[in-house]
C-alpha cells in the first residue's frame, strides 16, 4: 500500500494554486504525517502500490513549452465522485481506496482558460 496526501481545500490562486483533489505527496504505507497533514486541510488515502507505480506523474506540475507553470498538478481526484461513505470517512482519518474506486475518480485537469482558477489579478489563463 501507499498513502496519498490529497488537498481538501484550495490553497492560493492562479496556476500555482493547490485545488481540492490535487495529490500533494505520496509516501509508503505507515508514513508518519505531520500534525497538519490531515483533515480539514488534507485527506489521507491509502491506495495499492500498483496504482502509484502506474501513475508516477500524479505529483508533477503542468508547464508549457517555455517552462511557464500552467497548473500545480496535471491530475486531480474528483472527490465529489467518491461514494458518500468514503467521503464521510475521509473527514476523520485515513481511508483505504480500492484500485477500481481511485481509477474511477482520477481525472486529467481541464486546461481551458475558463476552467482555470483566477490568478492574483483575477485572470484565468
């Protein structure tokens, strides 16, 4: 098993913002997370090692050809698409997600300007 540290709420604005569902870090099962690395700011999700091995790009930012940051993360977990029982359990501690569930909610982020969060000046792209 591996553990994902997933943002529960937005942090910042613009392309550098962490959005809900962004995977901030991946560690081996049993990793000792910091006191603030849990609800309400983060969720801790346990996933099969094979999921992490097949999806190494989960914590990589998206940049354009010139190296400009387009988004803090390329992939996001659609937390709202998780079953209600899992959503409720995430509020209090670590949750074990079967491979089929996590694969169903993993999404490539939409990079259209309207879909991007506004930056510090209110621009979207």
